[in-house]
C-alpha cells in the first residue's frame, strides 16, 4: 500500500463520507459511486496528498459535476429530486431543523453556495481550504457562505422547519 | 485563524442557522464502509492497472453488492512489474526518437558546413614542350599549318637555343611524316650560306 495507511484511510472514511456524499448529491444522483471512486483514487496515489480531506472534496466535486453533466437532468431531475431529498440527512427528532425541509432548502440554493455550506458545516473545512478547492478567494467563499446561510434562513423561515412546530403545522 | 475571524463576523441569526444545520447528520447512503476499505486496499495494490480497477469500480453500486473488483485483484507480481515497465515505454520511445532526430540534424548541418570544392585540373598545355617525334616541324618562312606547333617550336628555340631542336628531326628527315616541310638545319645552312 502507498504512504496513505489504512488507519488514515479509515479515519477519512468515517469523518468525511457523509459530507462528501451530501456534497455530491448537489450535482448528481450517483453520489455514492462518485465518493467511492474518489477514495479509490486516493488509495492509488503514490504519495499521500498534503491535505487528504481537501483533496477528497476537490475530487468528489469534480467527479459529481462530471457525473451530473452526463446524466440527463431534464428527464430525471424531477423524479430523482424527491428521492434524493429523502436521503440527504438522517432523520432525528432531536434536531432543531426538519431534515427534509433542510434538504429541500439546500436543494434550492445555488451550487456555489451549497458546496461551501456543505464543506464548511459538515465537512469541517476552512474557508481557505474551500477557496483552493473551488479556485476562488477566501473572501469570496465567505461571501457565498453568508449569502447561502441567509437564503437558508429565509427558506427555512417560510416553512415549519422545527420539529417542535411540526405537530402544529400542516404537512405537505 | 482567519476563518475564526470571519466566523465572528457572522450575524447572530446566521450563527443560529449554522448551529441548527450542524445538528443535522448527513446520511451515508448505501456506502458500505468495510467494503469501501477493502476495495480501496485492492485499488492501492493495483495502482498500475487503473483501467481494470476503474472498469471494475466505475459502475459499482453498493446497493447491488457486486464485487467486480475481485476479478481484477488477481494480478500477479510479474504482471505488475510488466505494467510498471510499460508505463515508461512511450516516454522512452519518444526520448529515443528525439535523440535520433537531433543526431541526424547535427550530422546534416556538419556535412553541409563542409563544402566540397571540386577542382578541375586541366592537363598542362604542352606549349613549352617539344613533341619528341617532331612530326609537326614546320618551315621557318612558311606559315605553319597548325599555329600551336609553331609556337611550341619557337618557344623552345627562344628558351634553349637552336640546340633544343631534336636531333631526330634533323638526322632523320625521312622519318618526319611531313616530308614536304623544310628542316631547320638545312634552312639555316641555306640562309647562312654555309
């Protein structure tokens, strides 16, 4: 095996697979395959990347964009969007926001805002790391992050996002 | 550090949204951790055969549970060695052809730089030499039938005197092909009256 040991690979799997899958879902339906392929590419590297997590996010992002272009979105987007939304987050009653509402709100964001939010909130990447992945500046990334959070606040504020209010609000 | 400073600039309401979002756990979907570790390990061993691994895993669906990478994992060490060598085949071939091109170009320039001069050396005219057979001895007074032979004779006499005349022409006038041509000695004697 190359310099990327199994322990490190396992840690990366445990830490980043959910966020990477969520990131890939923003572009394509075959998010799991894209994430798998990214880990295979990482395992095949002769030298471990300087920042394996950022490397994975970049590879998954590029792979998901390519996969999304290959998919026929016009025919499958509407039918698969609902299926995608239901598996974006684990359903938990303890969360402050309804998982499906959050997924629907994330779906409505632009891809630039969504990828920044996913990478920072669930991936734990810094703005500078995200800037390198998306080939932009850290300030631009932060602006997208703020605008994305603002949009989510507005979207989540229109519906009944909290689980506490679910009982009182009529479901769709 | 710069990220911490930027996060401090977030309004409280956005911080609340961020905190709420962090409470959600992304679903892993159908990604099987143990299976992914196994396949990644095999992929690292088969790093020299990317086509077989990608072909095995490109369409792999964890939900279907197909383990097509197992067939690709049976490569022997010899095959791996050959695969490693073949990776350098094209670069080596390119380098060899470039070297050959440079060598031939240099040789071409070197050869063209050395201009070959072909000198045409004409045989030395025999103006200063008297033909041995003196077949063309001509008379003193009469114009020679061939000006060239007259000039030869004149030059020879001017350079070496009368004695330069071949004795054969004098002693054997009958051997001269042109018996009608006058001989110098007899002409001399006639003129000088000796």
